[in-house]
C-alpha cells in the first residue's frame, strides 16, 4: 500500500476512534442523568438516590477502565471495541425494558431507601457502565503507536471523551428531558452505541452484530408498542418526572412514591371540592383573615390556588412553583384555568422569598420533595425572610409531615424557623398515633382557632442554618422507624 494511502487509512482510523471516544463519553453522562430520573418515580430523587447512582456508576467505570486496559494489552483487536459497543447497547436496552420490574422487586425486598437506591443502581446501571469504562483504555491502546506520541494520543482521545461527556450532560439535562423524556433518551444512547459498533471493522463479527442489532430493535419495538396503562400517564420535564394517575374518579399528581402532590375529581363539576385534608385546613385558615395579598409556596397542579382565586376574588394570589411544565399539566388534567387575580411565578420558592419586597397577609407553605420539606426551608435564614415578607397581622400556614407520638425531632425541626420568628403558634395534628400531616399556623396576633389547634411546649428547638441542616437525614430516620 502506498504511503499516502496508509496515511489516509490511519487518519480515518483516528477519526473513527475519536467518534467512539465522544460517543462513550456522551453515553456515560447521559446514562447517569437518566439513571437518577428512572429511580425518581419509585424511590424519589433524594441525596441518597443521587449518591447511589453516581457512586455505583463511578465504581463500575473504575473497574471497567482496569478491565479494558488488561484486555487491550492481551488482545488489542479493533473488533473488540465494536463488540463492547453493541453489548453495551444490549444492556442499556435491558434497562429500558426491565426497569419497572426491577424497581418493583427491589422496593419489595428493601424498606430502607438507601438500600433501595444502592441495589437498583447495582442491577440496572453497573453492567452497562462497566462496559462503557472498558472502551477508553482500549482506544488508547489501539491508537498508541510509539512512546514519543503517547501524550498526544491520550490527550486527543481524552478530550473527545470529555467533549462527549459535556455534550451528553447539557443535551440530556436541558433538551432531551424536556422534549422527549428519559425513556426516549435511552433510545438515543442505544442508537449511538449500535452505530458506533458498525463504524469499526464492519466485516468482522458481521453475523453476530446483525443478529444483535435486529434483536435489540425487535425488543424495543415490542416494548414501545405494548399497550400502556390508560389510567396512568408519565410526564417528563427538565426538573422532574410526574405520574398522572386516575383512580376511583380522582385524578392524582404523583411526584414521589410516598404521596400525592395534587388531586381533583375527574368530574369537573366538582371543581369547588378540595380532596386532601390539608387543603381543607388551608381553606379554613384562609377564612380567618381578610387578606389582600396571598402567597402560596409550592403550586403543584394549582388546585388550592385556584380555589383561593375563585373564593376570594378581591385578593391577589401569588403562587410560586419551581417547574413551569406544571402549568400545561394542570390545564390538561386538573381543570386549571387562568384567573385575573392569580399570578403564577415560576421560581424556586426559597429564592423568591429571599428576593421579593412584597408583603403578604396570608402565606401558605406547601413545599415538598420525596424527602419531605427540603432542608432550605428549615433554617434560621429562611425563617427571617418569611417574617420579613409577612405583614404585621399576617398568618403563616404550613403543611408539614412528621410524627407526633415518639421521637418528635422532625416536628421540632420543621416548626423551628417559624416559631423563632413569630410570637404565637398552634398546630393541628391529623393522626397523632402515626406519621402524617400536621398544619402549623404562626402569627404575631393569632386569631381564635378551633379546638383541633393546640399549642405545644416542646416546640422550642433552635432552627438549623444554611450551613448545617441535616433535615433529610432526620426525615429518613423517621421513615425507617415508622415504616410508613
């Protein structure tokens, strides 16, 4: 072969290897983000879940790097990379198909959310990540022709891998989750890996790759066109995964496995009826104050804010909800209609409280994640900001979930930022014998409440600070003790 043809072949090979490096980096980071989203509807998106997903994938990659390097030293065959790519595609396909069954079985076996996340990540994400880790050292070995050029070779492939990782991170987080969702993002990863396997040595392992490619395509086709549950719709947004589920004539918005965020009757003629106990308590509290300005932190599907807007047309209701996607969800499934006195503000509730100069007569706090009230709403700094935006006669009404009998630490933690900044407080404990909703009302001039609301002397804990707030840990400890 003439020298110019050899150079052309070498250059083509380097380009292909750079593409493979890019794809492996893209797949690695995209798969990691999708992994956390897969676990969220069943297990939540707490720090424990992210820790398990990131930790187990990084462990698998580390072992994969070592295994890939050893294999490359022994064989150094381009066909091996093609096989690794298509095997990885097959494993990602198994995640696409089996994820719901695996999550159901893991949850049935383990009650501890930390163990649930650990074993779910181990089963679903470690095998694919291990193979992805094998690709990089193998590519280096294939491209390394001399020690004199080793630095340049490693740098070139590492750069392409890093560029792929960056692209995968931003495209998945900013584009794919919003436009196509997590499941279809897995399809993109699968397609890219299969295409990569065909870039390398197309004549070797031809029959095996054809069979595997067709098998993967058939499995995906059958799974995608399987009849879905007509009563449950999964919706992906850039910030969260939602399940809209209809049961017994009630439409529920589910954002985590331990509760329903919003609910309405499917029959829109019953729009005026509030379903949840805590929303009815909110409504009772609203009747105690002739409020001109009302703030609702945590909009959900805007069921309670819509009730306020309709029943108090002379009031201005500002609703702070972090996810703009919920506006369309609420219009499609929850009978939401825009009203002139209802303002939707899409922002982080803590950031809004920090920055607004508006003062409110009624403040409803209903911010939740799967781990309960997020830690940033349990600190002294947050409590001072709430007090700052409350008018002199304001009522602050908070929905919290804790236990009343037994270890009251979580109850104290959730109450602390409000009790530290308001002179009077009273609480209505729905289910004293077990974990459940508790409504707290705070004011410097508390009106007469019904007999369900009581003052409790044990609520005297100093609030956490923005620097140290182990709220999530305390909540999980409570969950493990109550088993509810």
